[in-house]
C-alpha cells in the first residue's frame, strides 16, 4: 500500500488559520462545540433539568464542567443511553420527557406554548440543505445525512463554484439551516466572489461589501438630514466628517489592503463628499479589478442579495471548509454577511471523500495495523483499522475490518447512528488532527469554532466595556499629553449603551433640565426631535476657562412612558452608581475633562466638566452625559449647545463663493 499509485478519485481537501469561543474546557476531557445546542443558554437548561430530574444541586452557571458531565452520564445510564456525558439529541429528548413525566405536566412549564418552543429548541429537528464542492461530498451526505444537530434534507453540488451562486441557492431554499462543504483557509472561502472576478470570498471581501452598504446608509441619513438649519449651524459638516472618520478607522485599515492610514481633514461638505465617493469607487475596483464591465451594478447586486439573506432569518450554518475556524474574525464576517444566528467551521483541515481500498479480513487488518499511522478500533464484533495519508491538498484512505458487523458498529459510533449505510465501502469525513477525528468523536467537536449573535451581543460588549474602562484610566493619567488620546477618549464616551438593554422592556433614561456655564445665564434644556437635549447661548465670553454643570435626574421608561426613579421600587434592577460628563468642542479647544459625581437616592444628580477655549472660535458644544450602574451597564444622552445671534430675529448666514473676475479677489454674497 505504501508504494501504491495515486488514485484518480482522491479528494482535494484544504488550504491553510483566535482562541476557541464558548468552548467549555473540562480537565481531562475534550471541549464541546459552540453551536446552538452547546451555548450558555442551553447549558443552563441542561443543568437545571438534571437538578430537577436527579434531585441534584448543580450550580446553574451555564458552564460545562466535570460535575455536569458526571451527572449526564448518570442520567444516560438510567435511561439506557450511551453514557458519554454529552447532551446529544437523544439525551436532550430524554431530559424533556423526564421533566414532563416528573411534573405531570409540560416539563414543569406552566405555558404549553413555552414547552413547545423549548421542545423545538432542544429536539433534533434541525433540517438543513447542503451545498457541496463535488460528487464526493454528495456521496457522503447521501450515506450520512447528519452533521451535529442538523439533518440534511437536500444536497446540491455547487456549480458554478462561486460565492454568488451559493448565495442564490441559499435564497432559493426554504430552510433556515445550511451545511456548506467547500475549499477554504483562515481568510475565508477560496471560491471566487462572483463569476466575473478573481477575488475570493474572504473575510476582507465580505467586510468591503458590508462596509459599502454601511457608508451608503450614513450618506442617505446625511442627505435626509440636510436642512437649512443644519447647514447654518455646521451640523451637516459634522455628519460628513463622521462618515470620513468611520471610513478611516483602524478596522477599515486592517480589513482593506492598502487603505489610507491617515484621516484626511475636511473643511467643507463638498470636500467630504468627494473623499467618500472616491473611497467607495476604490472599494468597487478592489472587488472587481481590471477591465470588468458594470462593476458598480455587480457590487449593487451582491449587496442586495446580502440584504435579502440577512432578512431570511438563517438560524445555523455549518461550514466544512478547511480551517476557516482558525480565524474567528473570518467567522464573524461570514456570520454577519449571512445574518445567521450561528456559524461554525473547523480550525483544522477537513477531508471528505471515498476509501481507496476496503477489505473484510483479519489478514488485511493485521497488514494495515503495521503502519504506525493506522488507527485500530476494537469494536464488539471485531477490529477496524483505518489509515489516512494526507498528500498536500489531497488524501487517500484505506480501511479493513475483521467483520462487516464491526464496520457497522464503528460507523454508528464514529460517523452517524441510524444511517443508510448497510455494507461495503463507505465515504468518510474527518478532521486532520493527530490522529484524525470523525464526526461523533469528542475531539471533533473541540475543533469546531463558532460565532453567534449571542456572543457578539454579550461577550463583545463585555470586552468593549473593559476596554472603555482601560481607555478612561489611561486618559485620566495622561490627559494633557496629546490630542489623539483625547479623541480616543471622546470616542469611548460616545459609545452610549442603550443598546445593552432589551428593546420593549423597562429601561433607565437620563432626563436633563438645566445647564450652567460659569459667567453665563443658566440655560433651560429642551428635548429635541433628534433625541438630544438642546440649549442656546446668545453671546459667549471672549475667552473661557471654567466649569460646565448639568443637572437632571434618572427616569424609568417603559412602552414610551417615563416616570421618576424610585429607589425602593427600582434598585433591585437598576442600582445607581456614578455619573460623569464630557464635552466636545466645535472649534479651538485647549482642554476638556470629566469628573465623577454621585447620584442621589431619588435619581437626581448634578455633574460637571471643565473646558477652556479661545476667544470667539467656539459656536457649538456637544456635552455627553454618562451614568454607570453598579452592575457595570451604562447609558447616557447628549446636549447640543449652539451659539445664536439674536437681535429681534434669528440671523443665519450662508456663504456663497463666486468666481472672481480676472485679477480680482473672491467675493461673498449673503
């Protein structure tokens, strides 16, 4: 066998690959996948169910640990299931039924609809469509139409093999779950983005498509907000400056090759528009380089399909493309592009194809076992030996068994239980670990990495809050050093966290009533249509160095109705912490800082900040007020203070520059 010639049906499997995500590490055991049935919410349910059924006191932490594994094995032994300590489909179904029998009702739940929803969530009913690279993938799923918790209903060979065709097939499907067998690497899929480009469907390409749509949305919003007052006050220029800043952030520099490292300074709206349009054109060219006709139309078509995919409500995508899972940023970009709740992929190479040779004889097992890379499995009916040789981007596999019954037992244990396989040679799927692992092996799940909307909405926010705290501490220590750090802190303060609270629920809000700038009359604040508080200064001092004080109170909002914060009623859910403010200056500023203030039991507060600016150069202040709860959550609001010239009427000046006469100076009309 060692000297055997290459086999024409060998399957190409790979190309080239952040720490595991939501994998529960148990000392002495493997880790599990982070797909829907292994997420924190599901582990919570399993732990509470085991406590109820077995009368245990497992901590309901949402973390898989050795005690939970032991309890699962005990439950599985009682129910006559395979005692592997894994909450698979049969175990999940048995837990639901056990809870139902014990309580004499729907699993201890009082609402039958809630029980039905839970049963649908934990049952093995995840129907999926599979899109495969070639006939080898189709043969595998024809024989073994199960991957994790997904049951493959229909298998389609991806022809032509490009990402746009894959999108079309997914849009034409009525399923919410998909299995995709394709060639990949840590950057994404190696297939072209579309038939008319050589650019592959990588995380960078998907980021560019999503980025173009995001910028276009910001541009549409800026145009819709283009009003007479906005132009007069400079708010329209602020919006366009923000778009330019977004397009030159670190993320864009990291995700787009050759992207400008310096944010251009913008003094007019027209200049900002030219910069934005030039950047968008360069992004289109990067996706369809060379002499490609209708580039813009092709990009628009891909973006429209992306938006349709995101509206389709995809639940789960299981990639079996080589080591995409090694780069979790790739998983994030693919999940975001598809709009899927969960997206998983291996962090090692993945192989799928037929056996090169298959024998049923003890002698064949003995001969194959002489190779040190051969895996020999002892089954109740005999031995099974399997050898997988990886040859660059291909592999060849050899298998021998003492008896056909041993083959059936091995497949039920390592590939799929209750499959359509009966006898003879069979297709295999494995991950290239040392030694190779197969779909039902514990170590297989350890190499499937996932991105989920749950992770992005909870864990990423937690990490972002920690980074915000670190940025703030650094700002406090180095406040007067250099302006870029000030801008970094301003960006941090701007991350208001109303997004952290569930929509439609009860939520604390800040209600502001007065602003006092030393040396100026007190300003009564009003809530504008934009959701920001507004105030007006008639005439600022010629120069200023002093404090700015804001007073207000915390209110509780539910279904659009607000009431004042009640300590006895609200402290259990919203325990107040400290409040602080920061000021952005639309002009020449010498310094800006924030100070922390305590909030009273009734929710009232006064917070202050300090500013200094040069004479007559500041016409607009943006003050951001942030309140931190004791549980670490934050929320806030903004105050926009404008300088107006009021002498019986509001005087708004629009400057129009005319073309000068030859040799003359420019003139302005008002």
